[in-house]
């Protein structure tokens, strides 16, 4: 059986120049008849990657979630804002019923050898994903079946996150190899920090998610079906809003991705 990458799970058909058609896959629902934000960002990323220069690879994905994406047909419209020799900027819109539900700005660029290459942070010390006793928390939503997450510290609702930090292993469903779209999907699977303060489920909606891709393509491919290590920290909850930042590490050491998220909570 051929091993799939995450992007293979997102079915898009070219409808016209810079226009793609598809369906919001119910397997990636968030439990309230809406699509999981990580899938939304990954779908727009896939469309732009198909339209952009083949030697320009994603470096940043900034997604704004304007309204919920329902389980229905979607259209993705892409547009190059600037295509330079080594860097390009694209925007994408996910549309349902003639309304824009999500908007993304994606920066892509050539990857080259870099004499100044340096990683300024270190991979956290952590037990392996198969260590005994790790909690396998899953949210009560369809997209949770597309994930395998194993908590080392800061398990949701376990009252063990006084410092606002979580450390866990995460990967897509078994038999699915990691790719850039898969990283975008995993970027949104960081439980809301407001859960830890309230010690209960609180309805939340992501407003904006920024993803920075740091990895070389061969480093992503080397992960294959293995877990990535995620370190997440919350900073402030105030006025009905909260944020967090997270770093995603290859099990082989390289920093693959970082993300920032701003969300709204109710109740």
C-alpha cells in the first residue's frame, strides 16, 4: 500500500486559473458542523503551492478565520501579489455561498545553502512517544481521529499546567507521512490555554493563526510517520481573548515549525 502524505487527503480540483473546487471533509470537522481550522489553512496552502513556482516553497502561512466553514462545497481562489526571483507572496480565499470564510497570506521562497545557518533554541528534553504512562487525550470532535497525541506535561483538564506550558508528541493518522500541509494541520492542534485556567471546556474560535516553516524539505520527509515534539506556551488571557505560541520539533532534532495563534473565548 502506498503511504500517503497529508496533502493527499485534501481533494481539490482545478476549476479555472487560480480557482479550485472541493468539499469540506467531514472527517476534519470540529464537532459543531464546522471545519477544523488546521484543515482550512492546509487546504489554502495546498492550492497556492499548486499555483506558485515549483521551486518556491512555503515559509509563512498567515490565516484569518472570518466565519465557520461548513461541511459543504468550497471554492479556493488564489492570487499572486508579487512573484520575485527568489521570494513570492500569494493570497488565498476560501469561499462558500459567495462569501469569504477564510483568508490567507502565504510567503514562499527558494531554499538555498546558508553559511549562517543557526538554531537559537534547543529541542526540549522529553521522554519518547512510546514511554509508559503518557496520556492520549483527544477532543470530542471528528478531526481527533486524524491525530495521535501523547502528553508529557500539561495534559488538558488534568490540573497539571500551572506554568502555562504543555509538552506533547503529535502526528497525523497512522500510515500518513508528514508534509508541509500536514504541518499546517498540526499547527492548529494546540489545546486552548483558557481550558487550563478554567479547568473545563470553554467555547473558543480562532481568529488568526501564523505559521512559520523553518525546516528543509528533506527534514520534513525524514520524519515520515513519526511523531513531532510540540512545546506550547500561553501568555495572556484577557477581555475575552487568549493567545499561545508553539514550537514543533522533528524527533531527529531540527526545528520544523513555529506558530502563533490569537483566539476568542465565550463563557
